């Protein structure tokens, strides 16, 4: 019998144990990298509210505090100048300015000041004010009881409005050696346009026009 004429059977190539181990290791590394990316994206979103909470709690970066009431003690004799700054970011057609650029107040005294805002466009627009104080070390002691910056502000076309700020400088400031010799504080606001304002809740019994019901 002629063995040379017999057809030969082709065998499927087989992976060596080393190649299989390397393939498994590469798949594990890829899965770990994907998980790290997901965690980093999630952390970046979580970092924003955490950073805002941290700033409000500590006064970091000049972030002012929110007070629910006036200080329990009487104002101190020591006075401090408070200056007011107003800015509008690009894209928001508003005119924004303080009614007073500077006042003098006693530390611990509750003060009310007003800013004037005018919507100079022919359409309704919404803005949100960001804020801080300078020097940055004062943020933990600048207490706001009421402020237009606590919520988004929606202005009709051509509308002009007075917006109040009620605040006091915490008497604990005088015990902080970092602020020895401090004689002035600057409160600064910048209004930014809100392109997708939060929907306002409907009053009880008010029909929901967004559903298109007749």
C-alpha cells in the first residue's frame, strides 16, 4: 500500500498553556481598567456636591455660611467695612449692581443690603448667583440669613428687581489670629445663566399645562 497517497488529516492549532494564561491575564487587566474608569467617572460626579458641602461647612475658598437666625449675643463695638461686588457671566443679558458699594457695620450686627437686577433681553431668562468673600479666611465667619443666591432667579423680559442679602459677621472672628488687623471684607457675586431651570412645583388644584390637556 502506498502511504504517500493517503490523505493527511489537518489538526486544529492548539494554544500553549503560556499563551492561554497570557490571554486570561490580558482579559483580567482590561476588566480592571474598565472598572477603574467607571469608578473615576462616578467619583468625579460625586466630588462636586462633596466639594460644595465641604466649602459651605468650613468656609474654604471664601465660601460664606448659612445662618438660621441672628447671633445670640449683642454686636461688638468693633466695626468693619463690607464692600459689595457684582458681575454677570457671558451669555446672561442682565444688568447687576449693588445699591451700595460699601457700608460699615459692627461685628455681630445683622445687616440688610440690596442688589438691583435688570433683565435687558426681550425674553424670560434664568440665572444663578455664585458667591464668595475676600479675604478667603473670612468665609467661615460671614453668615447669611437670607440671600437671592440661595435659589435660581427667573426674570421676565425687561423686568427690574431688588434682591436682598441679610447677613452678619460672626463675633468669633475676633478670636481668630489669622484675621488680626482685618478692617474690610468684600462680598462678591457672579450671575451665571441657567439654560435648563428646574421646574417649579404646581400649586394644589392647578392644572398641569405641560400634559397638553384641554
